[in-house]
C-alpha cells in the first residue's frame, strides 16, 4: 500500500506545493488563512482526518470555513465522532504534518510511525463527512481533502453546503447508536422547528411572536434560515437580510462586526423593526440588538444569553419542583463582563467558572454539570444537559402525581432540550431558543437588557514582534511573563473604580489583545490605553 499512497501524495504535492517559509498552527478554530495559501494544508488535514477515523472507528467531520473572516479567507477544522471539536492531542499531529517538508516519502514515513504508535492498520476502514460554507474557494479545498483522505482507504460522505453547527450535529447523529447512518438535513430542520412549535403550542398565552429581522452576514446560514422561515411562517415572522444574493460575506455585517464595532450592520432597515439579531458567516455565533427610544444602539451579547437561558431553566426547574439537587453551572471566559458574572453569582446564586478563551475549553468544563451553560462574549455557546437530568425531566413531565403546572414546566424543559444543539454553539438553534424563551417569559429586549448593566469595556489589539513573549495563567487573566507586566497592570487597575484589565496573546498572529473594564467608558478607554503602552514598552 505504501507505494500507492506515496504515488497519490506525490501527485497532490505537485499540484498543490507548500509555500516556502510558511508556518501555521492548528488551534481552536483549526487553520485559517488566505484561501490561495491553503491547498497544501488540505492535503495534510485530509490525512489526519482519515487516521482519526481509523482510530475512533467512526465518522469524522471536516468543515471548510473561515467563520467570521472576510470572504477571501478560508480554513479547515475537524469534528470528532461525538460531534465535539478535535481532541487536543490530535492538534499536535496536524501541526507536525504541516511542519514537514513537501516530500511524499517524508509524509508517509511520519504517517507510518503514527500508525504504529496508534495501532492503526493501513487498510482499516475510515469515513469522513465533509461540508463547506459558501465561499468561492470552498469546493476546491474540499476536493483536495477528499483526494488526500482517499489515499488512505477512506469513504467520503459529501454534505456539501452546511453551517458548521449542522456538520457537528450530523457527525454526532451518524455515529450515535440511535441514529446511526440516518442523518440528513431535513432531520436537523425537523428537530429544531418541531421543538419550537411544540413549545409555543403548550405555553398558555394570548400573545403572538413579533417579527425578527435577521442579519445573516451573507453567509451559508442565510440559505438554512430560509428553510426555517418557510417551516415556521405560521408561528413567527423571520425576515432575512444580508442573505448572500448581493452583498459580500461578513462585510460590514454579521455577529462579529456588530459585536466588535457596537453598531448595526449595513443592509438592514432599522426603522421597520423593534428587534434584530446577527449571525456570523458559518452560523455559530449569535448577537441580538435593538435601537432604544433615545435612538441608541443596544447590544445583547453572549453574556446576556447565559443569563437569559439560566433565568428560564431555573424558573422552570423550580416550577416543576426539580430545582433542588440539580447541579447548574455557567462557564465564562475572561472576556465576560464582570457585572454579568456578579449577577449570576450574587443574584441568581449559580456558580460561575472561568476558563481559557476557546469554545473547546468551555464545552469541556460545562460537562461537569447536570446543566452546563456556556457562551463566549462573542455569542458562541450552547447548553449541555446530562442524561440523568434528561430522564428526570421526561419522567416528571408525565408524572400524574404532580400538579398540572409542575408537569407543564417539566414538559417545557424537556421540549427545550430538543431545541438545543448540544454538540456545539449553533446560531440558528440559539435564535429559536431565545425567541421561545422571550415568548414564555413574556419578556421584550428592553426587559432582557435591564436584568443587569454592563460595565463599560474596551478591547484593543497591540502588534508585537513575538507573541510568545506574553505568557498567562489563571484562565488567561494574569500574566507570568514578561517580568513586571502583571505588576504594572495591577497598579494601573487600582487607579480605576470597578477596574479590571488583562492581556493575552493571539494564538495565530503576533498581536496581543488588551481588554479593560471600568465604571465609565472614558475610564475603560483610559485604562486600555495605559495597559497598551505598558505592553508596548515591555515587549520591545
């Protein structure tokens, strides 16, 4: 087999050679770069995907996307058989392959060594499911992944155009005993829409759901939302803008743009609606916003979703007489607003734990709870429910010894669980979940926003000559290097009421992110500027 594999790799390498002097790292988001520089990486990741499938004896997902990046970029990331992000140990294998010279014999030697180490036989079965977003470069990059994986005796399931969360869900369903091999896109839409409809129908109310204007970032989510809109047209008016027909992907639109610049996206008629949301290019991030009576832009970000979802679940657990004994936790990162943390801990009496930035870290920690809620401030997140909790809720929903109100609350939770995509943050699922929670709680966006006040904040990027000079600890909230940096930050923070600041290096480029909070926006801006100067001084 080795000669056959080497021959196929030689052909691919001749067609898509590795650029000289390029260095890349697989991280939380996989690989991302300008699309024209990625073909050689697709060869390596196709090989890694095949080996991972052989080891796990299940279908592994491959997603071609650069999420909220501009349309000229692209990227790739792998999905493990349970629908979760790639095991971190395998990120090392991906990086090792990408560091090797552009030589088929060298690549094969590394693969042979890895197969011996992992007890893989070259002819072991492998299957990968591949999907991509609507970037012009995606089909070509997907085809390279397929050819590389097929060199290692791999079957390809081609899902073609999908959101990232859809692929995570598809891979989970394919490998799960209950659903083995039966996933299709229709089942995804049915799961979400049926759960949404059922929640609306079982909730006593004389209200109608108001229109929602959706900024779809000109991404793949626009096409999928069109299907949701068609199915749910009798329940909720969903109006889709930036739908990919005329605009450019993520250009002055999308969740990342709205969150970063704190302004409404282009291409959406603000005067026609009272409620808006934005998703990102591959539909895993969600941000809500509205224009208040004073014509001010108001944002509801990932921290707000954590509070809203927690409010709903806590209330319904109490109404169902199930709250006692259920371990609920919220997972945040250093970017979460301190006032959101204080509200959850001090007012809602629910513990919060802080982890490193990156969904894989939040997801892993959320598994420690019966109900684990996690959202990054950028709007990427979900809710995880353990199996015992699901069984308990389902039983309570039909227990005739309970009151009608208790059974209804349990049934609402049980149906809500079906609405959530537990494999990964899913903007479309979370959009529907948010709408139905607001409906059940009889709450509008003003009331949601009024649950607590954010501390003013500022996020800056500082270019440095070597990002590895910055080392952090305590979930990236404190610096251990360079010397004296943390002392200087602490000194600056002490000057500002409600001050908080941290710095963390990018994982992909030589920049350092500076985050600051304080009692006023002027103070937050000032603290961020002062920390930036210290970073520049100590990283010369």
